[in-house]
């Protein structure tokens, strides 16, 4: 049985110190990719507080070649499996993800998304600089968790079939994730299945710019219809038919 | 979820009469009570009231269905509940929610409805009939919002809503900066001023001086900024405002509602809440000067 650990939150004081000094922080992060000891220079008090909830201890993988894509899927599943039983109020808390990004998974997070002197990366991808919901899908580690959480399907032989498909090219999910309807797994999975079938069937005729159009299509589908009432198979069929139309239109343009 | 003033290519019955394309018919999401217990958000007896024969008949014949949708965008929670017939008690574990929770209800077609027509359509449509597709909306009530705060660190003390931090990024910038977060009001000080504050912040003799230098102008700024915002938005977005309203009511016996916030001056509200820190700071200053002079005299 795996060891269990208590989850932690970053303290408000440290969180605020990072928010107020993103240039200094980005500099520290670029020059300290393994050790987060520099946090003490930003704030000298208590950095993290232990909470009463436990999770199985976990360790994410680093790519030896420095290519995070190699470990992205595996890490996303580890993260999901380790955190999935936490209450939603924790999983949506900036202080919790700040602990993950700046302490628990610091080195991995920096391999997944190096800072390269960017203040906005610190604020938007390591903290919740983009508002609460959007930030969950922007966050360097939280978005890995949610890519799996919204696509894992216990009814499949390979529970993570769709998660693997999404992580192979995050654009397949990204455009959907900004929209409120993506909180419904039935809608997300229906759309992702349609993309998968279309890619299997149409190959290179499926263009990456379709992703924006697909997300807009689902929004339009919900303009007079009630998305929340739709079954996964209905969303799948509607989206698949729409993609087929896009492919045909592209073929006509190319001809 | 919210439909708002979205336009439809056929008449939809809306709880908001100004958006409804029916004359007299009504559609309302009703409930007896919204209660937060220790571990649940409980909405008692959730039901719909439709004053329209046609739509009621469609629901009875299973050609249409009513759904109540509960959404908490911040926690990625969105669930729907069928509320066709008798009232339903909806229970949601509190730990699924944090922040604004919207509760709305919709009636939608369960199958294609050919030649859908109602004698109560507004004049522009009453001559027309419509083909309605499966899942298309027939009635809308955007409902209401409530708030769930799940923060065990929140203690409702006014002094706990302020957070003083150090600015390192731009050490030439001598400005004190104030920003309004959802849980705290943040005050950023230049490095040397912060270090001084950090060293002496627990000394009782300096409490009101620090309050006057830092907290008082920050709270006045915060209250002034809130005046320009929608009161509902303030209650939903700024958790620290709960502590302000609670303290104000305790000190004055008056509720800090929308009118009070608009009509009372921020400097007065601040002084009442913080127990007149400016006058007390003068007393502290007097004591400090008196003690310092006394020390000088003693030396002579």
C-alpha cells in the first residue's frame, strides 16, 4: 500500500508575495530549476500549511531528454489517480495548486513549462491569474489533472483512451475547456470521440484549425438546445457530422 | 447556466416577462428554502410552475421535460435534475462547491414537435406554427444564485482580511499598493518599510499607528471602489466583505446593505468598523512622544 501524505496549501502571505514580485520570481525560477529554496527569499515566514486531508504520495516523472511530452500522459494519469478523491473545493483552490506547482511537483512543473523570463507565465500558469475556472485549465499541473478528469471513462477497457488522445495534442481539448459546457463530461467525451473517429477516418484531411470551429459549433448547438440534456452519443453524432462537413468543404476548397 | 437575453427563432416562455414571447403565460422555478447544513447545500421542494396549458400537456405526455441545472463554475461542478412532477429536494455535498452557485430551470422538447403553436404567442408569432427539434428549449427561468464559501481559514475578523506584503520587483517604487482579492485586501509595501512593519507589527504600542498608516487608507480605498460595483457582485465575489458587514452590524446595529454602502462615507464606515484607529493613533503618538521626552528629561 502506498504511503499517504497530508495535502498542503501555500500560505496567503507567500502567495501574495509571489503575485507582487513576478519579475523576481521568474528570475529565481529560471535559475533554480530543481530547488525551490529561493521561496524563503521572497517571504521569510511560513511557506506552506498542512491540511487535514490525505492523498496517496506520488512522484511525477521527468523526461531524461528534457522533452516533457514523453512523460505528459503518464504524469497526468498519476496526478489524476492521486488527487481524484479530493473534494472539489480543494481542487479549485489556488493555494492547493500553488503547493503542487511550487513544492510537490516543482521540478516537473518547470520541465513542463519553463518560465523563460516571463512574468505572465508565473502569474497565469503557476498561479490563478486568469480567474478561477479558466485558471484551472491554464495551470501547468491543474490542466493535466482536468484533461484526465473530464475524459477518463470507467466503461472503457482502456479507461484513459480518450485522455491519451487529448494529451497527444492538447489543442483537441483546449478550445473546449474555456467554455462552461466543458464541466459536463458527457459533452466533452462526445466531442472528443467525434474528433477521434474523424481523425481515424479522414487522416490528414482533419486540420488543426478545426478545433476552434468545433468548440464554436458546440456553443451554437447549445444556443437554442439544452446541452445539459444531451446524451454523449448525441453530442458525438452531431459533432462528427459537423466535422465531416468541414472536411468536405476543405476538399472542395483544395480542389 | 444562464440564457439571459439570447434570441430564439421561435417563441420561448421566459420567466423574465420582458424576454418572454408569450402574453400571459408564466414559467417559474420555485423552491421553499435554500439551506446550508454542515455538509450539504439543500434546496427544498424544487418545482416548476407553468401557467400554460400547452406546455403542461407536453410534459404530461412525456414530449417535454423540465430540468433544474445547478452550476458552480469555479469548481467545475454542473449537474442537472429532472423536476417534472412533484417537488424535489436537491442535496449537494458542500465540498463540491465553492463560490457562486447558480440554480436555473428549463423546459425542453424530448422529441420533434411539428406545428408547435400556442394561442398565447405574442402578436408577431401568433399566426405562425413552428417545428421544434429534440432538445430545443421551450421555457426558461434563469433562476437565482447563491454562495458557498469553503474556507476553513476564514475567521470573520476584520483584521484578518488584510495581507501586507513586500515589493521587491521594483525597489525604486516607493508607492504603497492596494489590491482587492476575493479573500483578502492586499497591501504591498516597499522593502524597507515592509521590514520595519514586520519587525514591529506585534507591538501593542504601534497597533493603531499601523492601522492608520496601512489599514485605514486601504479600507477606505476598498469601500470607495465597491461603490461602483453591483452589490450582488460584491457579495458573490469578495469573501472579505462578509467580515466588513458583520463588524459594521456589530458596531452600529445597522446592516451594511446596498443603500448604507452608497450613502455612508467610506471614511466613516472605516472608523466605525476599526474602532476609530485615527484618534487612537494620536493617543499612541502622544504616549510615544511623552515617553521619549521623559527619557530626555531623565538624562538631564
